[in-house]
């Protein structure tokens, strides 16, 4: 998915970035947030992880047999965001950000 992101995909990407920027259970969330904004390498890594997860989620839905959205990535991103708003918070064991 090397295409330009639409508005809903950008929102979903930001959602995934927020999950990785401040790891669940962090006792120093403010420090984690500041480190995210102050460390360009951390931001780049978080963006890369978030984009991979976003693309994987969209692709997984595209390949389900009962997908009502077809190959419309924007519609799928919207559906994921709506579903996430009703789901419990994810476990975000951050890959490679120790």
C-alpha cells in the first residue's frame, strides 16, 4: 500500500501511532510522550510500526470473504476506527522500542 493516504487512513495511522508512542502500563507516560516528540529516530520507528500495522489491518479485511467494503481502503479505515471506538484498549507491547 504505497499509495497516498486518504483522510480516514491518516486518522487510523495516527491512532496506531498513539498506541506505540506511549506504551500501555507506562508509569512515566509524560516522559514517553516527550521522548516521542524529541527523538526523531523514535518517531520514525513508531511511524514505521504504525504504518505496517495499519496496512496489515486494511489488507486483512480486504481478504475476508464477508468484507462489505471491497477494496476501498478509506471505507475499511473508517470501519476499523468505528470498531476500535467500541473495543477494549489493545495490548501494545511495543516491538523494538525498549
